[in-house]
């Protein structure tokens, strides 16, 4: 009987019910989109670093975090010294320059890169040949509406798009190493050196040897570097996510409280009739609480659907700048958050309705 009363109440005021569900769906969409962005950008960076095929990374001593990948402070000549170490098969230096976070243009030696990584997978075009050539991965090309043979402006320079590459192998945009060094006034310098050993079992042996050889530089395994890109370990990201979740709960609580309070005012006579025919406080409170939970469920479902809309818009408009994924594991979490907000938001209106005097309620106009 309670369920039937709730459904009839929702159907009787469809505009109010729809607006309440829509307002609840807003924080759900916000939370899911934020989580999708943090997970997506973290996983994309990890995938591209893993795609280099390196076992060890050497960076400048100023590299205080995994995100310090811009600028050049490592002498390029160290590449040869590293390659002479026992169990080191290859070493490759690259230089990075932040264009617009998180987009980075990377300077590479094409021959060394092909030997080290096995080369790019080309969707169109070819590798770097002319000094003004640039390679774009498919998401950057989509975002910049570029194709092979067209020109793009990067670092205040016009570049010829020589090739479109598949994403996932270290770089988003690549130019010749010596050209980027010239532009950055960093001749003979690189941002980091990737090292490949002859056998993964020898990594624990090579790392301390390189640390002893290069005491002024940061030496870490690729596994350590990739782990540092976990969004939970990036300073500020986890706290920011928590703030958004809390705001979502508060916003949902306010919306439900306001909606249910207005519903109670509109149904004062109805509540009076129910109490006159014997309905107790618990019965009235259950009606208000269940109605709020139904709207919470509707808001959660709509919010999930709207997160797919946000996903589609981001992938269509800025696929390179913002990498987003659908994190289904957060659906029950955000659903629980919404239910808690809806339940808390309905308590005061529900108690207020249950406390109405039947005679006063029946005389309410």
C-alpha cells in the first residue's frame, strides 16, 4: 500500500518529481565524470610510459615527482655511458616540452626510438623526415582536426604533419630530438633517459649500479614510475575527489530536503486524511522516506546515463587533453552516496509531516 501511495504521489506531480530527479542526477554525473577523468588520464599516462618498453628511467635531480617531465637537465652524453654498464642493452634519451597540460611534445631520435620500442604503428603517413615534421597520435589529430600533409601550430611554430600514429607508445606529439633541443635552448640535454636491460631479472642489479654511477640523478624502475602515476598517489587529486563527493552528498541532501518539504506542504490535507483514518507517525514517515529513495534511485540512474553523455562529448571535443573512461566500479558507490543523501534529506520533512495534528491538517487550505 505504501509503495502504491508513493507512486501515485510522484505521478500526481510529474514536474516536481522530474526536476528533483534531475537535480539529484547532477552531482552523480559530476562525481562519475571526475572519477572517469582521473582514472582515464592516469591509465593513459601509465599505458604510454609502459609502451616505451623500458625497464629503468633516469631523470634529473630536480624531478621531484613522476609528473616532472618537462625541461631538460640530463646530459645527452650519459646515454653512451649508461649503455656501457653491465646488463644494459640499450639507452635512449628524449626531451619533453609541455604544450598545454597534459599535452606534451616529445623530441626523439627516430632511429634510436625504432630500435628501442619497435617503432610506431602508423594509421597514416610516415615517420619524421624533414626538420619541420611532426607526428600526432590519433586523439591529438582528432582534436586539432589535422591530417597527413596539413600544418599545425605547436610551440609557436608551424609543423608539417608527417604521420598519424596509434596512441599508447610514449608520445602524443613527436618531433626530431635536435630540433626541440634547439627550440628549448638545450643543446646536448634531454629530459630523461630510458634504459632497457638484457633480462628483467637483472633490473635489481642494474638500478643500484646506475645510482652509484649517477648520484646526482633520479634512477627508478619503470614499475616504480608507473605506480607513481596512480591518481590516488598524485598530490591533491584524491583530496579534490573527496571534496567533490562531499559536495555531491550535501547538494543531494539539500535538493531532497527542499523537494520533500514542499511536497509535505502541498499534501497537508492528504496527510491529515491519512492520520484521521488511523495512519501513525511511522506510516507517514515511511511514505516520505520511500518517496525520497525512489527519487534517489531515479537520480542515480539518470546520472549514470548523463555520465555517458559527458563521456561522449569529451571524447568528441577534447580526446587528447582530457582522457575519460567509464568506471563502473563507482556506480554502487555513487548510488550509496545518493541514497544516504536522499534518506538524510527526507528525515526533517518526514518528521514534520508525521507530527502534523490531524484536525489542523484537515482544515489546511
